[in-house]
């Protein structure tokens, strides 16, 4: 067998190659923004999602050829692990290197569970705590008498191949908005601003990400740039943590950001969003595998530290496709595919998995919750509520194995826990209920305008985030808008047709009748009326026909990730 240090070096080089290719795709985002080539930007996002697995497979094949005489002998890998640890010691992104190594060895040896002898396992630490290297950033002192001049310099430092439209007007609008936002701190003027060197891109926008300083405190600061017919301009400024948290949320696609190193950027972003878990920050920066690692690490650290808590059924109406459970004190849910689906579900396990994989590749535009698949997830049997364990044994036996004192789930999807919309509407009152109902309608509009038809619009399939945003999380019936045939509901011509309990006309699987949506939404009368008033287009097939034509022509509507109130004048 080759020397351990030679194998370790090959794995390190494989990660470096992955990182370079990841950066090359991310760098294209600036050109896509400058040329307004949004279709190519979506293709780049999909290509980058597939890159990690492709690089793991390439490295695995090379190692297989290198170790042809003893390809799967485990003992020498203890030395390989030690040699690899020495090679990467002191790197800012050491955790990314470790995760790449773990993924490779797990697939190479088909590991189930965790093998600490040949893997890197450290549940007890927060990986970013060891990072002290400051991320690259621009810093500016803001003149109290000439703030516009400062923001002119800010925009001049972020250059594009196309000009800004009215740079001075944009700079003045940014200065005014920041001063207005800081006014509620007690009237202190803006003293300074610092922005990451790296520009963040997603969908049709570029973002300058940093923080703004007043006299005694700071807040996040994100300047959103758009490219219109007249050139680039500043469209919005976000300074409230809630708005920035939504921009970096788990219901959005990942940023294209050409960061030389990632860990130091995560440390900086945590100063802006201290309540956002580290795993979600890694994930939204496009490092989905590292996000999974940190989510696993964080959850099991909590799980081991709270032995009194049991895994229980998640609140809400039980699903026909998934059994869903949670740990009450931790904001995640675990979803396991059932062995059989009750009528009228006409799908298969493989189709459900394909739908979740499809959503992973979609532009989620703030309305589809990210779902991470975990394989061979192991829990102590004693930590399950008895009724939950009985349900899993009865309905999910194909995904469940019992190994000694443990329960092992062969496939489990993990998502952030939201409050089911049907429960939320029953628990809240007044304007909060109306806002949620209208945002439910807006969620369907946003999905449709991005060529996503949710299929099952029942309230139980939507959840409400802690920022009161409605998000869809049940994916087994998702289709593209183009796959649907939207029809008007036929008018009965005879008495028999009028009293028929079932449709008296042929209904194909792809047929959709918007006029009948209210029957399936289940909103109380006043909320249903409010929804029709504000989002009446949803119930007219003509709107859907026009949208289909628009999508076919390649003219995808724009879906801003913030409300109009945050846009600059």
C-alpha cells in the first residue's frame, strides 16, 4: 500500500481542486449579473450543486486505482487520517477539508454510523471558535457633513463591466436610508461602515454585505444592487436583523460568493446574525455538505446534553407520505418516508426521493424549505417516545433497522421546524391571522412565478417561520407550472350533471381547476374572502395561462427578496 502521507496529500489536493472549481463557478456570477443572463445563472447554480459529489467520485476512483491491491483495507487508514490532519493543521477552512475527507472515506468503506478511528469526529466544539483570521473587508469613516461622498467611494470600490446609473443619486439614497434607520437608536449619526470585499450574488441581485456603525453600536448592512436598462443601481438597504436573516434564510437558494476562505466569512456573518446557526450560514454560502456536518454536530451536542428529552411526533396533521418527529427543545424536524401511502396518493418512494432532489436544485425564492437528506442516522432506542417508535415500526419499517440498543434510519430528511400554518391560524388572532393568510397566497404566487406549482395547497403543508413568513415544505406533488393544464370548471348542462357527486367530465392527471382552489385551501370565510380580494388572480385560469406563456418565452418574473418598503426612493 502507498505511504499514508502520499494518500493524504492526494485527498488534500482533491479538495483543493474542488475548491478551485467551486470558486470558478462562483466567479461567473458577476458576468451573469453584468449581462443579465439569468438563465445561465440558474444553470451555474445547478452545476455547482453537483460539483461536490463529482469531485468525491473522481477522487474515489483515483484512490481505488492507487490502492488496487488492497483497496478497502481499513487499518492503514488510521495512519492516513493522522497524516491528513498534519497536512491541514492551521488552515482557516480546516473543517471543510475534514468534511471532504469524511465523505470520501464513508463512501469508500460504505460506513454506516460513525467510525472515529478513521473519521474526524468532534461533537463537543464549535468549529468557528478557533478562527481568528479577519475576513477581507473595506472600511469607511462616514463624514457627518458629506455622507454622500463616502457612499460614492463605496460604490466606486465595487466596479462592474457596466456603469452605475446615477451613482451620486444612489449614494445619496443609501446615506439617507442609513441615517433614517439609525435614527431610532437615539438620533446618532452614521459613523462608519464596513463591507466584505466579496460581492454576494443570487437570482437577479448583487449584495454588498457588512455592518454600519453608529455612536455606540452597529447593525447589519446589506446594500442590494440591481441591473436594469439604465445600468446598475442601488435598489434597497437592509439594516434590521430580521430582514437580513430572511435574506440568508433556509428557504432560499445558495449565494454565489467567491470567498477565498469560508470560515472567516462565517465568523463575520455571525456578528450580523448571532441567532442564526452556523450550519445554516455554511449552507447558504453554498457549502451544503459542511452545513450538514455542522447541523449533525450541533444537534447531537444538544441531544447528548439533554438526556431527559425524548423524540416525539411533530405537532400538526400527520402526513400520508412522511412520518415526522422532533426533539421538543431543538428547532428541527426529521421526516421518514412511509412504506405505503394512503389513497389518493399515487406515488412511490423513489418518486418522493426524486421530488426532494428536485427541490434541492430549484431556485427556492424564499418559499421552499431546504431539506437535507441524512443516511443511516442512529438514535438510542430509549430516546424515542413509545408511541412514536411504534408508529415508525408499523409504517416506516423499510427505512428502520434496530441494532442493539439503537434505531438506525436508512434515509431521513431534516428541516428547520416551522409552525404548521393550520395550527398558526387557530392560535393567533386579529391582524396576525390576516397577514399569514395573505402571505400564504403570496407564497403560492411567488412559487408560480418561478415555475413551481405546489400541487397540494392544504394549509398543513405550509409553515410559518419565526419571522412570520409562510413557507412550503411538502414536496411530493410539486410540478412545474408548465406541466399543468389549467382549465375552467365546466358548467353543468343537465340536471343530472348538476347533482352529480363526482365530476361528470374527464379529468386528466395534469388538469388543474383554479376556480376550485378555495375548496382545498380550507381557509375560514373571512380569510378566504380577503385572499380572493388581494390574490384573486390565483383563482382565474387566465392568469395561469398568461404566466405559462411568459415562462415559455424565457421571461421569468422578478421576485424581490424583500418588501417594497425597504426599496430606496
